[in-house]
C-alpha cells in the first residue's frame, strides 16, 4: 500500500489516483492532490477530505480493511465540521467583541 502512495506522489498529475476496495464494495480513493474520498458500493461519494498525508491515507486504508467505515467517515468529516461550524462561530464571536469594544458607552452606566 505504501508503494502505491509513493508511486502516486511521483506522478505530476494531481488527478492521478490509487484506491483500495473492501469485500463489500466500498472504495477509499487517494488522489495525487492529497484528496481522499470514500465511495459506496454504488460508486457514489459518501464523504471526502482534502490535504490528507500519505500516513493518514495508510491509516484510513487500514480502517477500511478492518471494516471500520464509520471511523473513516468521522475522520474525513472532521475537517468539514470545522469549516461549517467552528470557524464561522469564531468569526461571529470576534465580530461581536469588536462591536462591543467600539460601541458608545453611557457615562451613567457603572459597568462602562
């Protein structure tokens, strides 16, 4: 498996790919660009993640061999969760703090 990833990294094409399929037809595809996708038996993409290292891809392939697809989904979705939920929440918090710092204060307010 490591040899397949080494060969992939030697390719100049970012869309080059290598994959592993389990006995149930699930496929974990690793692209030269660092993108990894889990496909179902119907070849539909279940989830993906970008910027996956070769070591991480090996771990994901091992999970696939062990039939631990739920853990693969969790690992691949972790990045999407951060982008969708955590990062926007931090932006809202920072904007709220900036607003409060710059809002006019009432001189009669004991907190101000």
